């Protein structure tokens, strides 16, 4: 009898810890400035991203295919704080990348990650994961031919890069994981 009670208590403790770790994300993981490199230029930061998203006709109220994909699969991003920045990355062209980071809650990020892994919408494909984080590619005919849109979902953030180099998302993940200086180190939340 003692063994059954002990195994039951340990099983309940394991289930509680597992559920808690799935639903809770550390505060550092929900800081939308954490994946943005320290040398970035912050363009937009607001608790309500509707104003910024209204500048993109594909995300707005139009009825094109891009808008349908957005509304069907990523509409919940409209309800969370958003930060947008330009990041000068060194390279052949001295190019800039656009970075968007939305601060999702832990359960929302987890649900969106599973939905994208199990049934990605049209135009979204799974890419090579990096440092334990899954990465997706977004392609649409309305995007310029040289544009590379990659995004990932961490414990509490949606991180997206829009640039000509598909490896920029990996630089953002490195910054998020603390391998490079972050804009969060420079700002006080």
C-alpha cells in the first residue's frame, strides 16, 4: 500500500511539473527585445500591433490569398505586443534585415508551434531546426523574389526575419539564447 501511495504521489508531481513547464515561460523568454541584436534600430514597439499591421495590405482587411493565410493561421499574433526593428548585418552587401518579434504567452506559443508542426498552412514550410528551436519558411507570390522570410517560435516569442539571407533567423536565435548582445540588455522593460 505504501508503495502505491508513493508512486501515485510521484506520478502526480511529475504531471504537475510537466504541465507547469509547458504553460509557464520564464520572464526572460517573454521579453520581445531579447532576440533583437543590440545594434538594431527599433522601428516600432507597441502593446497593440494593429496600427503597424495596418500598413501591410496583405494583413489588413483585403481579400487576397495572403490575407486569408494570415487570418486563418496567424491572426492571434494581432493580440500580442509587437516589436519591429532593422538590423544591419555585415556581409557581401552590408544589408539590413527586418525583424519582427511578437510576445506570445507560453500556452499560445505552444499551441501555435504544434499547429505549425502538424499542419502548416499554404506557403509555410518546415526548415532545418536550429539550437533546439524549430524554424519555418514563408513563401508567397506577392513577396519579392530575393526575400527570405523565416520565423521561429520559442517559449514565449514569435521571431521573424525578412531579409535576403536565410541565415539571419539563426543570428536572431543566437541573440535570444544569449550568444550575442541583445537589445534587452540596453533597454529597461
